[in-house]
């Protein structure tokens, strides 16, 4: 037991150190975690023998529940609302088009049946948000307009579609006489039930977190994730899509205020990172690198087709009626990084013991590695090439912690004083008492200033205030201030 604990702890620690390499050199952390797992496996110096697809799939599902909920919780509704239509089209129609085009190509080059080829297409049809934004953050690249929220929404919401297609095609291979109409009906049932359960239980989460008044703050994360797993379980038991349910529950909960919100967001982010490291290392352990050699040629060809033909075609066709400009569409096409979900989905054929299951798993694993290596390392250059990159917004860290409590409408808000504002040159005491608006700190360049009455406000100062949204809107209009 002690040896297992030490080994698991060392792998997690190495995964954390690998994230530092990712930040430094812009290599996707996903790739490093997978390589770490492969090195620790039976074909590597670690020598750990792991050949249990069922356990790997169970760990993957558990990790995906946490990762999708955390991603939804951290999603800003106001930022994704303008791109909601485009994001949902990409995560449904775009995934379907990718699955079909890759599936037909896979059938051709791998000499598979049509359903087996489409199964490969379905498995690799979803994208990985964590890989994309870890690369952009490490290289200090921000994106213009609504590109970031669009990619965030697509990557967070396209997994349910890929999972449905994969499970449905596996069923067709196991039960060839299964009517196609049943699968189509099953899709709508899963999505509708999943969405309904996620939205309803998000309000249950909000109610319980705010009303239970637990005596220990440490119990709130336990309560939250018990409710998350309950959401997934109820949705799945009713025949809905549990992954969609937890993702929507995270979005709805995140757009509301609740007790200990900031600490729960930090905990959620931390546990999501732990799940990512555990999942990727486990999937790396599951693969035998020696078995990949025989599929290198066809896998590389399939990966290039996915990156250069299938993904761009699905994006351009899905967004044909959108106002998004061509350079942005081209960048979205290149941000088709494949991640852990395809590898997890590749375990479904293994467990179903369908023909060519080992071939499908090895091809998918190689496609994921190729996608992350080629697309992940070139994202910053492509962003500059098509001119969609923007200077990164530096988020200032304040030495103040504020926890929202029920019944108190105010929150910490930042406002910027532009040169034309009537506040420029005025002392704070001249402002008098402004109802619902209290200046907490003044950020001036790299300095933080305590807002005593005699402090003269200057252009480009940033005010950290305690205010409710209505009062803040009035102050911004009255003094020509801008939001931060």
C-alpha cells in the first residue's frame, strides 16, 4: 500500500512539475502528462503494467464530470451570450460534420467497415479547451473580440455530442439490426433530459449552499461536489446526458452569487487540475508505445486530414451564415486540439470487444498526440499570422478577500477613470457621500493607494469599490467612468 501511495504521489508531483515546463515553453500540459504516463508504463523505464480499460474509463468519466462542471462554473455568462448560437452550432453540427468526414476517410485508408470508420470519426470529433488556453496563457497571447468565449463554449459543450455518437455507433456494431431512428430519438431525449436535470439541480445547489448554514467552511466544497455527482447520476439514470447536465449546472450556478463563491471557485479549479493530471497519466499508462509503431503511417495521415481538411470544412460550413470574419474562422479551424475525451472514448470499443478495437484505440491515441504536438505548439504563431491576437489583459491582484453573503447586494468592482472624466484632479473628500459606492483602494500604475480624503484622483486611475450593480452603473454614467 505504501509503495502505491508513494508512486501515485510521485506521478502527481511530476505532473505538476510538467505544468511548469508547459508554462515556460508553451508545450501543452496534456502532452506532457500523457508522455509521463507512457514513460511510467510497462514499455517505459517506470515499468508499471496497466492494462485495464474499464478502470481507465471509470477514472476518465469521474474526471470529466469534475472538469466539465469546473469549466462551466468558471464560464462568464455575459461573455458567452453573444456567441451562444455559433458555439452551439459548432458543438453539434460541427462535431457531426467532423465525425462524418473523418469517418469516411478512416474507412478508406484503414480498410474498415463504414460504421467502424464513422466510429473513429466520432471518437476524435470533440476538442479540448484546457489544452488550447494553457498554450495561449503560457505564451502570453490574448484573442480579439469574442474568439475566446466562443472557443471556450465550443470546447466545453461539444463532448456530449461526441459521446453520444460514439456510444450510438458502438451499439450499432454490437447490434447491427438496431433501427437508426431509435438512435436519432435517443439523441434528443438525452440532450433534453440532460439539460433539464442540469438546470433544475443547479437551482437546488444554489438553494442548499445558501440556506444550509454549515458550521464548517470546509464542508461547502464537499456539499458542492456531492451535488455535482448527484446531478450526473440522476441525469444518467433518467436517460439524459450526464455530462451536459453537469456543464449546464456549472454555468447556471456560476452566474449567481452564493456563499464562499471565491473559495469554492478556487477549490473547483484545483480539483479539476488534479483530475486532469490523474486522467492523462492513467491514459498514458494504458497505451503501449510499442504497439503504436505499426499504425504510425495511417495515423499520421488521418491526423493531417483531420487538421487540414475535416476540421476547417466543418467550421466553415457550420459558420457559413455567421458574421465571424474569415481570419477568425481560420483560427477556430486550427484550434481543433484533441484531448483526453477521444482517448477515453476509444476505450468503449475495447470494452465492447468489437472487431479492430485495438487498432481503433492505437490510431486514436496517435491522432491525439499528433494534434496536440502540431497544433498546440503552433497556436501562438497562427494567431499572429491571421492577426487575431491581442495584448493580454493583465489582471491586478489586490490584497483583499471578499466573500459574498446572502442579503448583501454589493460586491468588489473595478472602474477606470479616463482622462475626460470630471473626477480627474478632484480630491476624494470633494465627492461627498455617494450612496451604494465605497472606494476601497486606488490602483495607480504599479502602486496601490489607500483612499484617504485628501488623495487627488488622476487620469487612468483604477478604483476598487464596494458597490451594487445599480449604484455602479449610475456612478459610471455620472462621472464618465469605464468598466474594468
